[in-house]
C-alpha cells in the first residue's frame, strides 16, 4: 500500500499547520484557484478540511473561496458524506445551515447512498432525525431498510417524549413535534 501524497496546502490543512498554510497563500496571486486545486485523486482543500473533522478549518477554507459543492471523484462522497465520516454533527449542522445553497442534502455517493442513508446504515438515529428535520427525504440503497424502518415507531415515541417532558420552551416543543410529523410521513417519502 502506497502512502498518500498530498499537495502542500492539503497537507497543511490536515496538519493544522497555519504557518505553512499562510506561506503558501502568500506565494500565490490567485488564492481561490489554490484553495480549489485538486490533487491526483480529484480532492481539494475543502475535502481535506472536512476530513480533518475541524469546523474551524472548513470555515477557513470557505472564507478563502473553497467550493462547498465538492464531490469525491473516487467515492462519490459529497462534503456532507465526508463530514459525517470525519467531523460529526457540528460540521454537518454548519454545512446544512450555512451552505444550503451549495449543499444537496439528498446527494448520493457511488454506492447510491445519501447522508441520511449512511446515518441509518450506521444506526446513528439522532443524526438521522436531525437530517430528516432538515429536509433529507431519500436514503438510497440501504441493505435491510425495512428492518431499520421497523424501529421508526420507537423513535417517534422518543421524540414525542422529548416534546412533552424535555423541551424547555415552546420553540423546542414545536421543533420536536416537527420531527415527529416528518418521521410519521418519512416511510412514504423514501426512495
């Protein structure tokens, strides 16, 4: 197995090496081109920022003009897929809420799985609930989806409980009940 050879900017992003990052930016007249430069695997700076798992690095790359509509040419992973694999909820939340014009929440990878499908595949129910509440409708090709959907009534009851007993205010109760409504309609809207 060969070791991955990264472009200097990509390595600096992964290593959180701000000195090298700044030096590389100072050497170019076209920062946006450098930020969006792809390596031999077709990956650019935003991919490596998301792969680092750091929300701050993703924000930094976006502030320099990185394109958030990245798709990995090898895996078909969207930036949301990468964020799910490496960054977790804060990064996914940021991308969905702050980059919504450039992010397709129902984008599929080469295995025909959406980010919601991946969350369901890995039984990350809280993330699946969040994604559904933000408009995710499709799962793609998920083995045993019918088995996963059997647990949906349990999740509906859990969110109804949150609305009734845990919500601190009217807005939170409404958000929980919104998720309940989406879940009740979810099986009919999947493809």
